C-alpha cells in the first residue's frame, strides 16, 4: 500500500478557510463571487511564495497586505488565498459590473440575475468608481463573513438604500426583493405569483416603518431586524 500524500500547510489553510466560509454560506445567497473566487484558490507552492510579490505587479495595485490585515478580520494567509482566487478570476486587479453579471448568470441559469448583480456590485463599489478592487472585495467580505450583527445590518441597509440618501423607500425595497425573485427564477417552490414580491414588501415595511412616514431609517431597519430576526439579505 502506498503511503498517503502528506498535506501541505496551504492545503490545510484552504480547507479551513472553506470550512469557515461554509458556516456563513447563507449570507447574501452564498455570494456567488465569493464562491467563484474561493474555488479558483487552489494551493500551489509557487503561488504561496509569489502572491505578495504579484500584489504589486497587477495593473491595479492593492494596498499592502499588512494594511488589509489590520482593516479586515482576515489573516495574512487568508488574504493571500483570497488574492490568488481574485487574480485568477480578475487578472486586471478589478472587477467590473459585467463580470458580476456573468458570474451570477452562471450560478442562476434558471432566472435573470442581472438586476440583483447590479445592486450587489454597487454595494461592493464603495467609492463609486464603477469597479470593485481587491480592497473593496475583502473589506465587504470581511463584514459579510465575520462582521458583527450591527456591521452586517449596516451593509444590508446600504444594499437596500439604492440612491444612498440614508432612507429605504418601498420602491427601493421592492426593486431589491423582486431582483432576488427574478434571479431565483424557476427554482422557487411553490411557484411565486406576480404579486408576491409586492406583498412581501408591504409586510416588511409595516414591521420596519415604525413612525409611518413612508421611509425606513437605518435605526428602524436595525431595530426591526434585531428584534424579529428579519434578515433581508
């Protein structure tokens, strides 16, 4: 019988990272971009040595690993693993909206994921320059996977606040929820009726809009989600 192949430290690191991630896979409908990038991050001794050097070689230069480690809840090795996947998926060092849409279309072939991908892209694109850099990606991912409840709810509020005016309207909530249903397409059971998204928005809004002024503030959003376990992402 042949001796078992000894696992490398990078094998173990990636396995642990995937295990840690799977505990939060419900976040953001499994966040297809996260799954895609992690799947690309296969361990390789050469990559493990050269990752940090290549951080300065791509056309978009990310911040130093030390700075990202300080700003996120990822370790240095985890950042290297994520960057390996990111550079394979996005050689230029940035992700544009079309890439987001292509990735989500592959994960949800039975529906139309383009609108939800658009909203999600805007949530990751915090500096609104029409691209998501590695820094943008890991900062958002750090919140979604390892942030506090408060941080996750702040991130979710930003997703629903489409025009970034500090309030969520019924139409904004409807646009997001409908885009999720459109993305799921034929995967939903039982089959959704056309009026279902609007009905769900009415229910959510009644719970959240405490002062009945027609908009939901960040405080109302967080208070409702914390009290009734109503997570809309």
